[in-house]
C-alpha cells in the first residue's frame, strides 16, 4: 500500500505546491509514470485544500451566527 504523502505546513504552501504540479503536468515533458505520481499528489493537495476551506467556512458561519445565546466552544474539525 502506498504511504500517504506528508501534508503541507499551510494552506498557502499546499496551493503553491499544487500550482507547481499543474505547471509541470502542463509542460508535457514528464514521463507517464512520473506524471501519474504528480497527478495523484495534486489530487491529494486539492482535497486537503478543499477540506481546509470547508472548515474555514464553518468557522465563519459560526462566528456570524445570529444566535447571541449560543455557547462558545472551541472549533474542532471532523477527521475524515
């Protein structure tokens, strides 16, 4: 079973890595096997970024909630 790639330190670094992968794939100069590995890594980064954005959106919705009596609790993201 292939081991899972290490997650980037931040959303911004993940986005930068994803942009680099797209650039390398668009160049058309990668051998097929390397292109597939890059594509797989790109999919992982995109999914991770999407999850980060969803969590941020949830936090914003909680902060903007009209329920002034709602108890404030620390935000804990769901692990998938």
